[in-house]
């Protein structure tokens, strides 16, 4: 599992500055692949790295992609993908920062 693209949400900085939170919002997006081929039979969990607190999960789309949007860009995360068919072991990606 390798994050492919991370980009800030358009206008989020301005909106949050107006609210006075001062936090930046970002996204974590990626694909789940096995042997360099798309593997859509997975669930990806997002955890906060500091305390391993689960934040959210999503089922991978048919094209193998996943996305977590609206995350605090100042927090460090990690993801773990589990195979729904139980043919492969789980894979993790560590030290992710939303962008």
C-alpha cells in the first residue's frame, strides 16, 4: 500500500482561518496493490500515530483506490489494509501526513 497523491482541499485554509481554529485540513489518498496489480478486496483503516487511536475506515473502491479527506494536517497517521478474502496478510503504511 503506497500513498499516491496528497493535496490540500481548496479553500480550506481560508475557511478555517475565518473560524479561528488555525488548523489546516488535508487528504490522504492511495491505492492498494498486490504484485503491482490493483487489489480492490480490502478495507483500509486510518489510525492516529501518537496513540494508535482508530480514526476511520473505508472499503477500497473497485479501481483499488482509497481516500481519507478532511484530516488535520498537523497530525501524524498510519494506515493498515486488510484483505477481505483472507488470502494475504495485512499491510501498513506509516508516518503519513495529510496534504
